[in-house]
C-alpha cells in the first residue's frame, strides 16, 4: 500500500487541478484601473450609488472627476450593502495646511458602517499612532507611514474579511483587514477587536452585510476612482 502511494506521488499529474477552470477577468492596463468584475462606486460624474446617512441624497460636491466632502452635510454611505470585499479608493487631503494632528485633512472609510480605516494628512503632522493615516482607527497603527504630501492623490487597496456570528450573536470568526497605502503594505491581515469606537474598547455586535461609509469630519477631503469586488 505504501509502495503504491509512493509510486503515485512520482506521477506529477496526481497533484494537478484542472477543474473548475479559473474565471478570466480583465484587470485593466495599469494600477488602479477598474477590473472587469468590479462594481464602480464612484465614476467621477455623480453620487447615484450613495446616500446621506441621515436619509435622502448624498450632498457632497463633485469637481473635476472627484467627490469633495461638503462640511456639515454629514457622512455618506453606499445604497448597497457588502460583506467580504476588495476595495480600491483614492483620496486627497487639502493642499492648504490647517490645524494639526486629527484636525488636518480628517475623514474615514468605514467598512460595513463600523470598521474604520483612517484618512488623515499624516505627511508631517503629529498625532496618536493608531489614529494616523492608514490606521485601523484606535486599534492598529500602520506598519509604516506611506503618506504623500498634502494635495497629492493617494491610494488605499483594502482587503476586508467580514466577521462571522453564530445564531446567538456571538462572533465565531472576527473581521480581518489588509491595507496597502500607495502600494505599500501597512496593515497585514490584522484581526479586528470589534467595531470602531472613539471612546472605550471596541466590541462586536452581530450584523450582516452593510454599506460603506465615507466620513464628513469637517475637512475638504476628496475621493475618486472607487470600486469594489465582493469576495
């Protein structure tokens, strides 16, 4: 029996997988292009797939192919809900520097309305490490500070694995996040402790698929070329 098994392993075809055939997609010609199997969340023209978290239309402005936070109008969220996903998003902090730390180019990307990847001008500005650009807010600092200077476009590529809950509402598999900032790995498959909290410790509360939120923190942050692939 052992000799037969050993002989089979010498045949290279034994470990080949032919079915199912891997689905072919078009990845685009350059970094940041929309893959053919992605859903475009912002096309530079309108906010049709977004709404205000307060209800009704998203009231942010659009200029030169980018959406611009309109301070005081509130956060916006996708009309569609998502689970585990790959999210590509480009953002820019204001070129005119005002304030320091959390008061400079502040916004945020909330996965499933709860788990925040921080957006901030952290080029040359001091703040707490788990609150700077690329942090999982109040949980994980980025591995490195890959922030470009104010007024330059930056990219986040986020791989999010949604948490799993049992029938009693207990988390059985916590959420994980990987983030590349301007192509640099800054969050390496970190395990989230729960939803983002400004005060207190993060905790999990059972939920299903949920929208993506972009935060109005009062600063003129811009976003463009946003697309998502459900995993």
